[in-house]
C-alpha cells in the first residue's frame, strides 16, 4: 500500500508524539519535527506509510545523537498491564471462551486497539470497551473456519506481531499452535511495537523461534529485511500478520497471508471497504 496525501497528517503526528516523550531541549524537539516535516514534504509517497514512519524515527535518533532509545517503553508496559488485567476480567466473565478458536481470534484482533502509534492519547476506558465489543462485532464465519483449517494443516506458521499490549491476546490465540510458530518482531524500537525484549514481560518468553525484521520498520518491507526474515517469510506454509502496519506493507505480497487487524485508518477503511473500528480477517493468496 502506497502512501497518499491523507497519510501525511498522521505521519506528522508521529513526529510530535515522539518528541513529546523525549527528554531533551525544546530546540532539539523543534529540529526533529521540522526535519520530519521537510522529509514528508519532499517524499514522493511511493512507499508505504510505515516506511516513512521509520524515517521519522531515524530523524529523531540522528538528531539526538543516537540516544533516543525506546521512548514508548512506558506505554508498552502500561498497555501490557492493561491487557493482562482485561484478560483476567474476561476469564471471569461470559464473553470470552478460551477453548474456542473464534473467541480467541476475536480477542487477538480486538487487541489491536492498544496502539499508541496510532492513538498517541489512547483512552484506556475506550480501549476496554472496544475489546469487549469485539465479541459481538460481525466476523465472517467462513473466513474464521478457513483460518482454523489452515493453521491446523500448516507445519510452519510465521506469526508477525504488532503492538505491545495486544501481544498478550496473541499469546492466548496462538498457544495451541506454539510448536509450529515462528514469532516475528521489530528489530529496533518502533513506537509501541514488540521487540525481543518485550516478549518476556508479555508472557511469550518461552517461544524459542523468534526473528526480527532487523530494520525497525513498524511493518515488514520484506526486500529491506534481513536474510533470516526473508528466508522465514519465503518458507512459511502460512503467514499471519497482525495490525495495520503489517497490512500496509504486505498487502501486495505473493505469499499466503492472513491479516488480522482493526480497521482504524480512513485510508485502509476505504481500501477494504470496511466500517470504522471493525474487526478484520483478510486473506491474501490463501
């Protein structure tokens, strides 16, 4: 998916959200935002939005002398704690059924609301209501059954994670398939996306097959990823990609992919002809 004019305000907001989390002089923050705006003004929009989001993060890091670090760390911890609390509440209620494939799938998709990269000022109460509402939203029953059959039949599943917080729900969804799954994470800090170091606090520290994209794009641009990622992508029987960033970067691939996400972006909503905040299971080459 290529960037369009409507993407530019959201990308600009990412630059602002980054500097708001940095402990540095105002002059440096202004420089980072200014340089980001100039980059966006000059770009030809031929790449996907996550590509330019990575450039903004690189601009921040370069201006800070390589000391930016993981500025979303507090949000990551907060969203992980929120997800664990919500999961505990759901296990005490009647909405969520952990032994049911569709119920676990709905939970995994709904977790995509815990995205500080899109909602820099995410309202926790709203997130809770959104996750709970996922159990009554429309979801194609045939598509759900198809995904279950493909996951059951596959020997090698590449599961591309997205945000911290929602990965707690991914953990519950993929647990029965653990022995056939390779987890893919980001290679360097990218908003609140999952890094290797985030797996342990998210309850996924026992997964041994873990790879990363090596470049920190908040998505997967496979031709720019490392050799290990490219090889895993090429040999997987089934690829499951979580979140809009992965959809935006992989929607034109020729590999068998199931995209799981909430439709939050107006551009994506129009592209797939969906309702805002609807839960999505989309197949590509499956």
